C-alpha cells in the first residue's frame, strides 16, 4: 500500500461499527510503530452504529418518534377527560417535541464519532425545548394558542 509495509488483520463483523484503517473486511496496521497503532483509540462510527443491533433500533424512525412523542402523549391522555381536551393539551406540548425531534434528526445526520453525534443531537433537542419554553420566549404557548384558535 503506497510503498509502506502493513499488517493485514482479518476483522470480524463488530469491526464495521468502528472507524478503522483498511478496506473491506481487513484492518491495515502499519508495520512501523505497530504497538502505538494497536493502542490507539478506535471511535465508534455513527453510520456503523446505526446500521445494526441496538443502534439500529434506537436510531430508527419508529422508535425515535415513539420516544419523542409517546411519553407526553401518555401524560396528556391521562390528564384529559375527553378526546377534545387531549387534543387541546397536545396542541401545547407536542409542537415543541416535534421541533426538538426534527432538529435532533438533522444534527443526527452528521458523520463522526457516534458519541459526539448523539451528544450534539441531545444538546440541540434540549436547546429547542428551552427556547420554546415559557421561561425563555413563550413560543410554545404562542404556537399552542395558534393551533387551538385562541389567537
């Protein structure tokens, strides 16, 4: 490879989750400074993490939506005495969740170490929740008033 000597190490299926030097199912480690290369940290790749197993379930559209809207919908449903009251309550709570979910999905589309992408997505979602709160701007209540026709 480029006039340099490399060890070619077969990699298992777990290796696809990490950003490693090499091609296909083989890991390439330079023959020079091998011990240093073998001790280097291999970061989990966000694309690899979301391609299978728990990462695929957690980053999937169905579960992501359920986690974004489900808990608040449950709270709204248990507090509401009728279907119309449920929709009234949801008009004030779910738009903020939808915006936070959308921003999290957009940020989640970034590539990089999975832990960084996950942290940025959570941070972006929390920032949207804070900006929409009554303590900061009141946009959540304003949007709820618009959706229920109170404006």
